[in-house]
């Protein structure tokens, strides 16, 4: 190693190139400070040295700075971390010359000004030495080349004092003082260097920890997304099988057991959704939409949804102040509904007798918005200050044993507060033991455009909230299956909806052009890499008398689509080798018999970007996993209604 160093070229003197370059750039930042110090020194000492000498010295110092800038231009510009060859040698020379030239002013101060000029020289040299120490971070070589010259000039102070007749005592004292000052400067540089190194190490460690944390969060988010996608497959099968068991049940006991399985499936889905929402919020991946919607109708539908479950539990559900609520607003209706369902679900869990009251209040705010307060008051047991302090902590009720009595993950309120903050609002609580609780959602919503009110349906997110509120309590051995019985009021509309869709689909079968297909069953292709999903969809469609074909991957689906015409295709999005979106693109791009057939995406990825990607690929509609009979049959009805409307429009156009 020693031989290698000896054989290195001229730039070998820059062994600490990284720190050396850092010190050079630090000196560049302090250029104006150096020029100002030089000009001020010449001006101050001009009465003593004369204007001519002071002016000439300043001009010379400025020329040295110009040479300094030219020599170190590659480093100051960031193009290089070290100088090479002749330029490297010149770099060492200009560093020494810069310090030497500045300190040279001390010589005429001694020679012309005498002892009093010497005092000025000592002050000038001390300032130069301190400047050199401060502006040579982490580079011993730069510090020594710039400060050592100042130290040499200072070391000459006792000599000049002796020349001007100072006694040996004063000369000795001056020599000791110079030595102490030089030692102080060197120790100060060492401490500053150690502090800089510690700071740099701490910053690197902090950056590494931040990157590790981001990597862990990304990995956890990816894991949760993957496991969430996979868990939806067995949940789909549970819900589908339970629906079929309930449909074919011959007695009340069998129907009660089917109810129990259905409610358990909805609880599993609700908990899974909570976990995934919590993970997205923690990772900062959750977003909110800004769309026009009817707030009054949203609140009305939500109140109607919870009225039946409240009645089944012996509670009164009241609404106050509905007249103050604006109709057309702009915001995220899905997230507003989610927060509201969570708050009502929480009140329903903990209120055994009495009532739950929705107190609504709104007023106009400039510019063009509404302040909205939605309070959910209950007559439950209330909470202590200690309970309130832990109320919005994720998973806290699980640790406190609340979930053992009331069920759930302990995430509902935490998610509600985070969603409210994401929408620019707040969730607060007022309570005291024995006096119930009042949770308030405060939002500011922009003025929206009037939208057509969609017919009321029992949306899946709301039914999940009901299932979580009413089915969360584990069954007691003495009272079997209370969860199933408690959901009868909410489940009946869903069964009625299924029956209506089935009857509609049977009454109006989808036909191709031509009379020869009159009365034939609807041909459906189910594409999914999970056999359990294929079987679940088949189980739902069998009562419709559909002719069902299946494919386990995209390539198999393409082969089937080449020679068989279908009326409808259910396409899983996530599949190995060829995913559902690419399979759809190829079907649409070809000239086969299914190029224009409706394709319904079956996916667990329901973010707006994922849905947009499905639409861009040519998919007609989508069904979120886990699959349930209402969603699947509702999607069929929606797609076929769209197709019939388009056919009717084409006929009218042709007739015109």
C-alpha cells in the first residue's frame, strides 16, 4: 500500500478527495466574506500604511481570488471531486498563496506601525487563522495549507517584539500566548470536525432508517394488498354458498344457519376492508374524490338503512335538523357514508336501550361552500376520560377486551377520524359516564351541481356496517345464532332484490340477431385462475339456466373465444401469464365473435385508478370481490339493460 501511494501521480496528494472538495466548496461560499475582510482591513490600516500601499494590496488580493476561482472551477461547479496533474499542484499552490498573501499585510504593519502596528497585525492574523479553521471542514490538508501560514506569521510576533525592544519577559509571554492560540485553533477544528462527522453519520443513519421504514411500509402495503386479494376468494365462496343454502333451505333452522354463515362472511369482509383501509391510510395511499352528490338523499338513505336494525334491537332512530342540510354538494360521498356508517355502527353496538339520534346542522360559508355538522347521539353507558383518550387508537378495543363482547377490529373510529381529516374535517366526541356519547363529524363541502337522485339500493358497504354492528356479538351457547336472527330486517331486501333480478333475467333473455336463437340459454364465459371463484359464479348463475363455460387463465379464454360466441364474459383481473386487462384488449382488438361482447371485470382492486385501467382495457363493468349474488346479478342486469338500450337506439337511428 505504501509503495502504491508513492507511485501515484501528482493528484495523489489529494487523498481525501471527497472531504477536500467539500472544503474547497465551503471556501467558495465564503468568497464574499474574504473579499469584504480584505477590503475592510486595507481601509482600516490605510492611515497607517498609506493609501497607495493599501490599494495595491487590495488589488493584489483580488487577483489572487480570481486565480483561486479559475483553478478550482471544476470542483466549484460540481464537475469533478478532485484536481489532476498540473492543476492539482496549482491548487495546492494557490491555497498557500491565498493565505500567505492575506497574512503578508502583517509585515508592513510591524515595520511601519511599530509595536502598535504589531497589535493590529496580531489581530489580523488571528482573524485569518480562525477563518481558515472554520472554512476547512473535514479536510486536514486544506486546513493546514491555509491556517499554517497564518500560524507562521503569528509565530513571528515574539521576534518582531524583540526587534522593537520588548523585554524577554514580554517576548516569552507572547510566544506562549501564540502557542496557546494555535493549540486552541487546532483543537477547535478537531471538535468541529468530529461534530460534522457525527452530524453526517446521524443524517446518513436517519436517511437509512427513513428508507428502511418506507421500504417496510411499501412491503407491508404490498403484502396486505396481496393477502387481501387472496382472502376475498374464500369469502366469495362462503357468501355464495350461504346464499344458495338459504335459497334451498326447507325449514327455519336451515335458513337460520344459512343466515349465520352469511353474516359471518359479511363480518369477515368488513374486517378485511377495515384492515386494508387502515394500511392505506398509514402508508399515505388513501385518496378522496371530489364529485357532485346529493347530501340530503345520502343522509336519508343511511337513516332508512339503519332504521330496521335499530327497531330489531328495540331502539329508536331519530333524525333532527334535516331541513338545514343542503342537497347539491361536492365531495366524496363514499367516504362520508363510510364515516357515518362507522359512527352509527359504534352507537348501535354500545346502546342497549333508548335511542340513537342524528342531529344535523349546516350553514353557508364563503366562498361557495357549506359547513356541515352531523352528530350521532346515543343513550349508551358513556365513557370515562381514560376511555376517551384511547378511543381513536387503532386496535385498542381489541387489547382492552371490548371486541370479545362487541366484536370488530377496533379500527372503525380510528379510520373515521383519519378519513375525516383526509376530507379536511374532524371527528370529535363528547361523553360522560352514564350519560351517553355524542360523536360529531364536521365537514366543509363545496357547493355542487344538482344531480339526479339514483333509486335507493342497499349498497354493500352499508350492509357490511350493519353486519359488523349487529353480528359482531359472538353467539351464546344458550341462545344459538342470534346474529342470523338480528339481520332478518336488513337481509330481506337483498333476497327480494336477488329474486327480482333472477326473474328479470329469466323473463328477458339476451338474444343474438336472428330468430333461430329464440329461447336459447344465455351463454356465459367465466375466466378466473381460482377454481373456487369459477364455481362460485357458476353456482349463482345456475338458477338462471345459463350455458356456462370456464377458463383458468387468459390464454385459455382467448382460445375459447376464437370459436365460441358468448353473450357475457366474467373476467378476473389478476391472473398469471396473461392478466384480465390484457386478455380483454386482445379480445377487443380481434375480429372474433366476442369482440363486442360485454366483459365484466371481477376484481379486488377497486381503487379509481384500477377501475379506470379496466375501462381503458375495454371492460364494460366490474364486480368487486368478494362476490355476492346481489352484486353479480345486479351487474348482469345493468350490463344487459345497457345493451338493450343501445340496440333500441340503433333501431331508432336506422328507422329515422
